[in-house]
C-alpha cells in the first residue's frame, strides 16, 4: 500500500490559517487522498477527500499537488476546537477488496494557541 | 440521526478473561469495521463486516473475533485477555464497502486489562 508521511506536530495561533502537509510519493493513479482528524477523547472524524482537483467543504480545503505526490489540508481560521491529530490516508478507488480498511499513520498533532 | 454507538464506554478486565464489545452503526449502514488504538501502535485495523460477512481481517491473533447481526449491529470479542490488549477499541460504520466514502466512527470502548 502507498504510504503517507506527515510531520509529527504543528503549532498554530487561533484565527490564523493552518497548512497541514502530507507526502505520498508512491501514490497510484487510483488512490484517493482522505483526511480524518481525531479530537481528544473522541473517535476519528472525516474531514475531506479528493483525487486530483482541489476540494473545499465547510470544514477545510484540500490542495493537491499537480503530480499528486503531496497534498495540503488547509484550515482557513484555526479555532481551539481544531486542536486534534490529523491523519492523511490513501484509499484505492479501484481496489474493492480493501473494503473499508483504513491504514492510519502517526498523523500530525495540531496545537492551537489562543 | 443517531451516530455510531459503542458499549460499554469503559471497562476493566483481568488477564485471562474475555470481553465482548458492541457497536450499533448508523441506521442504514451495512458496513462495520473495528480498529484498535494504543499509544505504541496507533490506530490499527482489526476487521470489517458487511452484510454479516467478514470482508477483511487485520494482523491480529485469533483471540480477536467478531460478528455482525442481520440488523448490522456488530460485536467483537477478545478471549484470554493480555495486558497488551489494553486499548481504545473503535468502531466505524459506512453505508457501503469498498468505495471511497467516509467512515463514521464511534467514541470507542476503552478497555483496561489488569
């Protein structure tokens, strides 16, 4: 399976934008890039996903490099509630055998300062 | 719409005992997958059930088992508990399997083995 690499931790100030990077140099053409986050004492929650084009939703934006070897999750205005571990995960859109098995890496722990 | 419900939320067992954890998926969801989260190993996939059939199994010993009922509710069982089984056990549900849709996680069952 293609793997992802993320920084262990990042720090941000409240109400400032945050750019969380993810490297996936061995990504295949059918791999979707998914982001989940895990708030303290909670299960992971879905944030956003994309294949090739940049994506926006109410929570965040996903910027995907043209060669797809990296991506960036963008939180436009960080709040204290965004302090969490953010996971970048690849899911093969053509491998039905993988089912709903997600391979989590270590993620990036985002700390937000007031 | 009710989210994924896991019971019990907390439990303490002793080595050698067995434990059963329950997961009620979101109504209409047919896929239930289980994950183990520990400080050392992070989030690891245990198994997935879809329409009462196990679709995939992670790299865990046979002491870990599960099943899914006709109403999509799922249980996982760990027999002959070891200290290393202390973890947060997370359940995730999804309407389907093998696509790239989001998974909805519960808050988990925290198991402590003494």
